[in-house]
């Protein structure tokens, strides 16, 4: 788990797994639907079928990255305040 808070980290990681499953299922079902017509159509439809799941994965990864950035900025702020207080004394 990359997130500090356990409940939020659990939910986000669970949703990330669900998003990858939706990506795989969308690609697989789209591929198998058009497999009998043409391999080219099947590959194109598999790419299109995977798009909703991939969008969800990107959104969740963006949320995780922003939470990590916020935590790092909070740590840096605390360190900078300590340095500023030491300089004043």
C-alpha cells in the first residue's frame, strides 16, 4: 500500500484492482465478440473495450500520486519550519 491512511489506501487499491479487471474483461469480451469476423476488427475492438478500465486506472493513479505529493509537501513544510525556527534563535 502506497497511501498512509489504511482505510483510504484499502479502498483505492481495491478500486484499482477492479479497474484492471474491468480493463481485462472489456478487452477480452470485445475481442471474442469480433474474433470470428476478422482478427483486425477483434484487435481494434479489444483496444476500444479496454479504454473505460484504463481511464479508471489512470484516474486512481492520479489520486494516489496527488496524495503522496501532499504527504511529502507536509513533511517538507515541517522541516522548513524547524529550520526557520533554528535560524531565528
